[in-house]
């Protein structure tokens, strides 16, 4: 008898190992909590040369969330949307640039043929200038926009990954290492260490060296809460101190034989 460690794929019923992220046969994601912030599809993210990871449904930039517990609450969404806006704007300007260069080639070709047939004259030169100039300007604008959007893309992606890692770290219930972060965000340990160094530098996590020499990180939020908690009782502590002072004043007043009310006022 087979061990019952398999579950059927939600789409094609292929037998999958329990807890499998994705069907090996049809590719459908077996989890509902991994939703694309751009297209809303429950689709996986695949490695991408420029976007690092891209949605398998819409192609938008994504940060994988592979751990059910150690995961972001969506802090990266805004930066991912900025990156996606840059990417789609770049795609539009690329299309405009390609269109302009095709039109320019056609125009110059036609004028060249006209020049060969009727001889190159002033009229032809004027026609060439009038027709080609707007296309050249449009092409130059498109090239500039494509460059600018490419330039915008990387900082947004970096911001998204940092936000995801920060969000994940803030929600961490216990300390975690680079290997845990690498697994949760589907990156290599070097990249996870880079992200952790940034989180450490911005005081989101604090590094601890465990007894066995392993570097682990814990969110600074938890200690901060512990520090903040006594702030509230400190009001009580202050009241207690006041009461103590008042009692001392009373005792002093009694010892001096002064009226208590005046001593209380003098001390207050
Ligand atoms: Zn399947
Ligand atoms: Zn998508």
C-alpha cells in the first residue's frame, strides 16, 4: 500500500506531495494566499532576468512568498506597482519608438525613390525635412522615455524587495537566519544576507550570535514593545513616588510640629 503523503492537484488531479507549492504537471499553484498584486491571479512567480521574479500570469514584477509563516503582509505592493508602472510605460514607449522608426524608414525610402526618379531638388529636400523631422523627434522622445523608465525600474524593484523583507522580519515570531529568509523569498543566501544587512542597518532587525556561532536575526519591534510597556506603568510609578513624598512630608511636618496642610503645599 502506498503512503498517503500525496494530495491531488486542484486543477488536474495529478498526485502531488503534501504541501507542494505547485503542480509539476499543469503548473497550477496549490496555494490561495499567493496572489499577484497586479493582476490578482493566484499565479506563481518565475525567475526573470530583469525583474528578478515575474508573475506567470501577467508578467509583472513579483516578490515570491514561499513560507506560510515567515512572509510579508504586502508592504512591497506599492513599490511593485511603481516598478510595474515603469515597465508598462517602457513597453508603450518601446512600441512608439518602433513605430516611429518604421515610419521614418518608409518615409526616407519613398523620398529616396522619388529623388532617383525625379532628381533631388529643393522641393524634395523641403518635403524630406517636413516629413522626417516630427518622426525623428518622436523617436528621440521614445528613446529617452525608454531609458528613463529602465532607470526607474531598478530602484522600485530594490525598494519592493527591501519592503517585503522588512515586512516579513517585523512579523517574525522568533529569530531567523539568512537561510530562512532565503527560503521564504526564494533567493540565494548571499542575497538574503544582503537584505538582512540592510534591515540591520535600518534597525528593523538586530543580529545575535547564537551559542553555536550562528548569526540569527530578530525583529527590533518585540524588544521595543517590551521597552514601551513599562512607559505606561511609569505613570503609576510617578504617582507612587508622589504618594511616598507626600507621606514623607507629612511625617516631616509632624516631626516639626508644623500644620500638615502647609507642609503638603510647600512640598507640592
Ligand atoms: Zn495539476
Ligand atoms: Zn500577475
